[in-house]
C-alpha cells in the first residue's frame, strides 16, 4: 500500500546474506588451505635441516608405511597371504613398529593360523619392551593376542 516492495527487499536481503555466508566459507577454506601449506612447508624445512642419518630414518619409515598401506588394501580385499608379504616387507624396513606385527597377526587370524598369530603378538610385545612404544598400540596387540587365544580355545 505504501509503494514499498517489502517482498523484494526481503528477497534482496536474503541474497545478500547468502552471498556473505558464501564469502565467509570461501575465506575459511582458503585460510585452512594456507595453514596446511604453511605447516607442510615447516615440516619439510625441519626435515631438510636434519642430519642425513635422520633423513634416512624418516625415508625408511615412509617406505614402511607405504608397504603397510599396500598390505591394508590387500587385507580389505581378503588377500591375506599377499598382505602378509607386504607387512613382512614393512617389518624389514622398520622392525620397531608394533602395528606391523599386529597386522600380520590379523592375517594369520583370518587364515585360522592362531599359533602364528600368537607368535606375531609376542614379537610385538617383546619389541615394546625394547624401548619407547605407544600404549595404545600395545593395547591393540594385547587385544589381538586375547582374541587369538580365545579363537584357539
């Protein structure tokens, strides 16, 4: 009645709010991307500053993790014998990681070779006593050992 298009004003205001929200989301995404890039850059710089011996250890751990990832993919495809080989390769590269032994034990469990699964768990437990280890990882190994003992009766 007053000649003012209230619906049109509301519509424009909603569009403006949507545009602002979209800009906020884009800015947040860009900020997160930049933070991630900065973090990766700092990590690379820190690695480059390390002595050659440390660089070699890091590279070896990365290779071992790649082998583990391949083993995990094979495990998911129920190719347990092939997965065992990949986990063994990972152990050859880094024999201090408890989860590689735990993953081998999981394969043996699937193959119903419970004695071998128990052996792998015991190897991991022994490794944990040799030096620094993660309590969570040791807990996973102990859980796997308990499951193997239960399955074996």
